[in-house]
């Protein structure tokens, strides 16, 4: 039997780059535009990255394909048509996960903004580990609403961390110091209006925690070293991030959500002393009206999801399969 083997000559930068991609990076990568200089061609690399979201309760899945641009490059010398330099497979993999991290951060930031919407009625005070980090805010707002106004000297005696958190409330315009010599901390008009709309001291305090968190989450983590909210934010972001990809609320098993959080926040270690028990985190997120139980599964709240779903239109993805 006669066999004819046709070998395509690597005589163009696209062909040289494509050969390197197939042999080093895998079929998920592809050559993009070619940039030309006097002595070289630079071929940029793109990638397709699959993401599968499954509704565990009804066994329905959606396979999505992300399109990531400029995750690496191949430099080809014109005179020899040989590759002079190319991104390593490890660098390509890191670039893909960096792109995924950008999407995760966008979801996280928008979700944190939703946390500050009093109309959503998230009860942050029931997040016991989280409230421990922001206990001064919770206590101060309660005191202000009960017309028990602390003096500056009293707050100063409570410690620098106390004053720092009081400053956050002041910076947001919800409290101020009186002009009399004693300098008492008193509610500003914004706090009075917030209480008038909610008409409940405890619920107003929950709302104030959300407002502070939505405005200062990253400052609290980095400069004030208050990390207790991180597990709650990561669990919430992972669920709603996948719901955005899915296109609607879905139900996920507790075990799979725990595994998805680790994958979603890959290479983002948890700060020391905030490794809370996962069942406790889920229970408190449900009590706080951030997530909720769907029989033996976890799902989300439509009020939160509807404020996030517009992100889907901005994601670089297409839906490949719907089963």
C-alpha cells in the first residue's frame, strides 16, 4: 500500500508559531496577530479556556468557553525563520489563571458593592467571625441610634483600632463630632435617614456594616488587617461568579462549592487565623441572607443575582453546550 505524506513547510511566521503552540502549549492555544519589526516577527498567543457549571440538584450542566487574548508571545527571527524566544508553558498557564483572576476580581468588587445596598437587607451582624473584626462599628452605631453618644476621650481610651473604625463611619458621612468642648460622637443626617427608612436599630446596624464593608473592604484587609470577612466574601463570590457564568441561579452541593472556592481562588492563600469551619460559614451566610439553602444544596438570592447579571455581557466567553 502506498502512503503519501505531505509535510507543510514552516515558511511563514504563522506556521512556525502554530507548530510551537501545538508541540508546547496544547490545542487550547492559538496564534493571534503578528507584529513585525525590521528583524523579527512577534506572534501573540491566545487561548480557549473551558468552564463547566453544573446544577447539582437537577443535574443540568452548561459548558462555557472563555477567550483570552495576549497570554504569551513567540519571537521569530526573520533571517532564519527560527524561534528566538517564546513564553514557557508555565508562563502561559499563569497568564490564563491571571485572566481568570481578573474576572473573579470584577465579580468580587461588584458583589461587595451590592453588600452596601440597604435595600438588599443583608444581616451582617449574624456573621459572627466577620462581626468580630468590625465590632466597634456595630457597637457604635447601636449606641448612636439609642442616643448614647460617646465622647472622643472615651473612644480614644478604647484603643486605636476603635478610633480607626469610627473614622470610617465619619468619612462616609454617617457620624460626626459635636462642636462643644466635650466632643461627643453624634449621628449625622445620613444615619438618621437610614434609620428612618429601615425603622429598626439592629437592622440599621447590619446595613451600616455592609456600607462600611462595601466602601472599605480592601482597605480593611490591607492597611487595617481585618481579615475576618474574607471567607464569607470568597464563598459568596465563588457561588455568584459561577451563577453569572451559568446565566441563572443554580444549586450546588456543599462539598463541590468548597472545592470550587479553592479552585476559584487558586494561589490566593487565606490569611492566618481565619480558617473558619466551612459548614459554619455556609450557615451564617444563609442566616445573613447572602446565600440560602435549597433542600440539601446551596443556592443564591435573586435580589443579589439580578444586580450582578449584567457582568455576564462583559465576559469574554461563549456557550458551547446546554444539557
